[in-house]
C-alpha cells in the first residue's frame, strides 16, 4: 500500500502499461502532490496499469468494451463507475478511447489528458513517426484539458525534446515518455493545489488567463 495525501481525489483511466500512472502514483505518495488516486479504470483487463494500481493498493476496475459495444453504452457505464468515486479530476493516461460528448460535458474542465506531441501538431495516433516524417527538429508532449475535439482542448503545459539524427520512432517515443513522467505530475499538482482551473473553456493560472501553454 502506498501512502497518499489529501482530499483532492482522482480517477485515472488507462489502456496500456501505465508508466504515466506510475509517475502519478509515485508523486501522490509524496507531499509534493496532495492527491488521492481513488481508482484506476481500464477498458482492457490485461492493462499493465491495473497491476500497478493493485500493487499500490488502489481500486483497479475494468470495463470491457465487448460488454458495451456502443460508445454511449460504454461511457454511461464509465460515468456510473466514476460516480462511485466522485473524483475531483479524471486523468487520462494512455486511455485509447474517445470519450462521448455527454461524459466530457459531465466532467467539463475536470478531465485532463497527456498527448505525445507538441499540440496542435500531430493530434491522433503515431505521433512519433509523423514527427520524424515531417522532419521536425523538436518533439515533445502536451497536457491539456479534454473537450469534444480530439486532442484539441486547452493546453496546460508542454515538454520538449530534440529529434536526433537517425532516431527511430521507438527512440523518440522513449525520449518523450521520460519527460511525460515529469510533466503529468507537474500539471496535476497545479490543478490539485487550486492554482490552475479551467473556466468557460479557458485555463487560468494564479488568476491570470493562460494564453499559451507553460513550457518546462
Ligand atoms: C503515452 O505516450 C501517452 O502520452 C499516450 O499514451 C502513452 C501511454 O503510456 N497518451 P503509458 O501507458 O503511460 O506507459
């Protein structure tokens, strides 16, 4: 069981290995991130993120897409599951589904995602290969609030890495993932501390509208 702090609570949604989840679990075990991860939910029963959650003593739940073939059925079940925990924030950490408008509206301003590109460049999949194909000299990741537009919500913070000559997509992905693990706890900490809020679809930091994403 990992010690976690504070009243601010999160539910994390994962589909894969959950290395970003692990970074959040580790941060929430320190006073630096005053947040309790109440549950981890996956659309895949074999997601590595579920095992990480169990190891940390966090409720680990699965919603199988075969049981809810339509997106609105899946999201209704997900919504009901979230209501069991009433989280202050829903954190998408490699969750490979697009949420329906109704779920996004229900948690408007309280869902965040991490995307492996410098948005608005390369929304969607295969971002590392696309960055290489485009000849980018720099690549990175973005934490943003989730709206109905895929990878299009207000950006909070970005982290950058160089693209090196001869990089493969895998090498570039590994370099980006390393900074994702710093970026996500940093962004979530801003929200958990109340410094960063999303009001009327805009991010505000310390009472000032955040016109451009922070860079770390
Ligand atoms: C990360 O690259 C994240 O940016 C993307 O999916 C990947 C998830 O990796 N959304 P992990 O499961 O956190 O290791």
